[in-house]
C-alpha cells in the first residue's frame, strides 16, 4: 500500500509539472493563467452601463438610434502605459475625440452613423454600420526610435431592418398611391463578404496575403420584373469611395475583371450564377505598399438589366482565362468580352448611365430613373492580419511538439518510478524473510 500511494503521488506531481509550459513562473496565479488563454484577442462591450474603464475591455461601443458612442481606455494595450488621446481617431475621416476624462483615463468619441467615413452594409435583415478606431502613435521624443506600433480596431453597429429601432411611438399615416408605387420600385443593392463555400457571411478581419476574398453582389427585386445584376466597376482604396489616392482598379470597362489579367492572381467571376439577381466573384488579397494600416475598402458600381435582355459589351461579367489566354463571359457570347483587352467598352452614341436602360419595358422603368437601376456600394474595411500564416502555423506546431515531448517524458518518469519502487519493495521483502530465517 505504501508503494502504491507513493507511485500515485509521483505521477500526479509529474502531471502537474507537465501541464505548464517551460520557463513560466506564474503557475500559482489563476488570473495570469486566464490572461494567457488568448493574449491577442480584442474585446469590446455594447452594454451602455459598462463604460469600458477596465483594461480588460479597452473599447466600449454604444449603438444608439442615430449615433454611436465609443469609449476608449487610455491603457489600450493593458500594459499600464497610457496612450496619448491625440493619437486616437475615429473612422477613415480621422475624427477627433469629443471628450476626455482624466479621472477615469478614458477618451470618448461621439459621431453620427454616417459620419467620419463609416460605411453601411444592407442585408436582408439588418443594417450594419462599420467604422474603425485608429491608433497612430506620434513620434517619440527621440525620432530615431519607436516604442509602439499603430493599431486599427474594427467597430460595428447592427440594426434590424424590419423593426422599429426608436423607442418613440409609431404614428400611422395615409400614404398616397404615387408614394407607394415609388417605394415599390426602389431596389436594394448590397455587397457581402462570404466564407469559403459561400454559405454564410464571414468577418472582415483576419485576412492574410495569399487568402481569397469571396464577394457576393445582390439586388433585392421584390415586386420588380426579373432582373439580372452586373458589377460595372470596382475600385479598392484606403478609404470609402473610388476617388481617394492611392487606389487600385479591380473591375473596369463595364464588367471586365481586370485584376485577373495579372500573372500572380486567380481573380475571376464565379460561373454559373446562383440567381439572375446575384453575382459572385473572388479576388486575391492584397494591401497597399507602404501603408501600415493593412486595410482596404472596395467600392463597386452595381446595375441591373431585365433578365431577358441579352448581355452586351456594356452589360457583362467577363473573366480572363489564363489557360486559353482569352476573356470569357459568365453568360453571353465571347465577343462581348473582346473590348476588355482593348480597354474601351463604351459606346459613343449613348451615355453609360442611359445605355443600360434602353430596353426597359413599360412605363415603370423610365429613362430618367437611373438611380433605380444602379448604385455605388462600399464593402469594408477589410483588415489584414499583421502575422504571417505560415509562420503562425509553424509556431503552433512547435508548441504542440513540446507538449508531446512533455507527455512522453511524464509517462516515462512514472514507469521508471514504478519500476524503482517495485524493486525497492522486493528487496526489503527479501531482506525481511532472510532475517526471520536467521533468527529461527
């Protein structure tokens, strides 16, 4: 019994030692063990009663009816070193903070949902407003050295589309027939970032160079005649809109995915379409050289035509086929993509905004209603991770290898201890028997 008890205690002690990584001397602190669970995770809360004054929740967001309130603790990284309030800005427009509390060491930003360069994504059930909290540290007293890195924290506010967000009472009113007809004719264009199998949306964070962006363009048709959706153009930039600099053209010339023309990309439209009012395409992840924020916004011009209209050079979706060294359309004949190589698909006879409306049937689709059948939609910010995927994977595999070695060592220690104790017990028993025989 004594040997079994000693063996069990040794195995338990060896297991406890192996449960902790080597060179870590904070074993006895439960708080430090919890902090090591995910040291790189950002966290923020949406509870208005939690102003985010703790380093565990450095950013608190309140999504109000017409504005958002962002409260930032100046101990942003939980290191005890307070960041400069002037180094914090909100959104691509770099809005400054609205208030500063030196007692609580917090910085507060208050902005309208459409202010500071925020973007809105329309989904079937929600309105999603996205913006960024930017930390761009000012140079140190010695300009030769740098003590902190810039950071970008994504912020989102979700609102239901089919419910009343306000707490005020709804006052029913009579609407004239013309207003009802106008509301029915409005189309809802949207861009969505999808996962690998296109089954659901995915977050805008965590991308790395070498990954693929799956983008799904949609239009809500509802009471309209059947429509076919096209992506006329797409431009990537560091802020919403296609006019900012620097920018990079992804789709151009009325539906030519020019990014796929490059040798080091696999960008292309997905064929066939899931539906006539939906179009999917993929692009290789990239970032702008020399920019430390590692983010991009993508602004696309979407438009629709009647579903029974034959695709033409002004209404098409063309990808470059590297194997055949030619352009190929999602639907229609190949000749509609020939202008992609020339870089000129416009028609001098008609303006672009009117040419796509030439074949609309009936009075409900008048030529001057251009805003009903086309729109600019922004997706982003798409954030790239600062870590390299292959390096991170190798690091995880290395940690797993250390754990495996510790496990084998623990088992071997228990076996050796058991053998040693068994030998000692046998030797003591043999010695006792010899002594008893000699005394007899």
